């Protein structure tokens, strides 16, 4: 058995804390910040592997960052029970750092595991795991250092959560403001136009001008479509998609399409619990919504299929296809504005790092396929 040792480092503890503070304050993507944080601990404590796990609302440990083991090994310990990480506030500070035998069942990891609680005030948010080869003895000064490290990370996580929640609230507030403005301005304008068209129709009844009646009928139909689109926009502004989830939102859109058109539409999904960040969900949903709107207005379809698939590697595919009349793809990017919606769909796909393909020919139907990737686990470091 290796001799017990205490950590002796070439850099003072204050230097490490300064580096950690700088890393957590840097303007980086969150996963990169966690990775940089772990690398600093790796260098200081000579750990061969490390990880950060946070406690979920379901009482599981969410692996958010790691180094020193493979993606497959990381997947094997994702969402482990919290039982082995129950921290208490000990009177002896050295007892508040857990040192235990590595029981993850991964042979390539060192045998000893140091568990440092991640805390914000009196709440334990998760744990930092450092895997080392030797039997480890931790002095009181080093225990204070480790607890301070965990507290710094806990403060960063809490601060980041507050910022994200505030941003989400700002988005919701702005959506409500936009919805109210649309209702009070554009919706009222459309309602006024519909009333004036009815008055015009009644005034032309004695004349009996057939072409005038056809024109009025066309205008009324266009106003009805505009009013329907506007009501949908107001509703979606007021009900953020993150409260629905992607599949339930698509399911409601499909049911609404079926109810309004009478067209046979089939929805297939291999993962109804798929969870994505709200901005990705919203853009993906809008693409489906726009595709269905185009089918309703232009396709003259008899059968529509919507497919949503997700594999274990974070690859997500969405397909909306119909057997309608199709169109000439050369006109997609034309300046006549007819296919402006398709351009917006491509922009939305680009915004989430995805690829949108439209396959169509006149009288051959249309396939709209969106592919993008989102992995809800840290990248292999």
C-alpha cells in the first residue's frame, strides 16, 4: 500500500483561489468554464481524473463536467443516486471532505476518490470528485481550501442560475408586451377592416356586381387567415414553449392542423420526453409550425407525416412531408416573397446549428428535414 501523504503544491493556496475566481468570472460558455475549473484542480491536486456532479430535483447526480475518462464511462455514471454523496456540516472541518474508495466500477480510474461538497450558503448543490492514486491525508488547512473551492463553484452556479432565470423572465415579459401590443393594435385594425368589408359588401348588394363580390370574398378570406395567424402568434407569445416541451407543443400543432384542415396527418416520435433548451425548442417548433402552415395554404395534400427522432448521441431529426403538389425549388430564393417563410426556416435552423433540407418537385410532394445535435452531457475532455 502506498504511504499516506498530504498535498504539497508549488503554488500557494491564495494563487489557486485567484485562478479559480478568474476562471469562474471569465466570459466563457458554461461547459468551458466547468472544464477550466477542473483542469485547475487537476494541476493543483495531481488528480488523474475529476468530475462535477449536481443534485437534480429528482434526487439524482447530474454529471455536468469531467476529465480523465471516456464518454461511454461518463454515460455509465450519469444520473446515479444521491445516496453516496450525503454531506453534513461537521464540527471537525477535515471530516467534511469525504475520502473513499472509488466504487464507480471503472477500472481505468484511480482507486481513491476525494469528494468536495459544492455549496451555496447552507445548501449543498452537488459534489466535486477528484480521483487520486495514493492514500490521502488531508490537513485542516487543505480541508478549508477544498471547502472554499466548493463554495466558489456553488456561488458561480447559483449566480448563473439567477441570471438565466432573470433572462427567461425578461423574455416572458417581452413576449407578453408584444402580445398585448399586437392585440391592441394590429388585431383591432384587422377587426376594423373586416367590419368595413362587410359594410362595403352590403352597399354593393343592390348593384349585383359579380366581380366585386368575388373580390370582397377573397379579401374576407385573406383577413380571416391573417386574423387566425395573429391569434396564434399572440397565444404563442403568451405561452412560452419551455412550459410545454417540444413534443407536446408539436402534438398540439398537429391536432390543430387536423382539426382545421381535415387532412390525414400522422405524428411519430421515439422520445416523447426529449428536453432541450428553450431557445432550441422554440426554433425547432417554429420550423414545424411554418411547414404545417405552408402545407395548409399551398400544398393541397391528402396525407402529412411529422417525424421526430432522437438517438443516444444527441442527434435529432425532424421530418415534415406531404403528398401535395410541391413547387419549383428554384423559386425558394427568388425575390417575389412567396417563399419568404422557407428562408426564415433556414435561418432558424442555422441559429440552432442545424441543417434544413427541402426536397420537392411540382406534383411530387414536399419533404422538409431538419437535423441538429444537442447533447445534454459535457463533451469528452
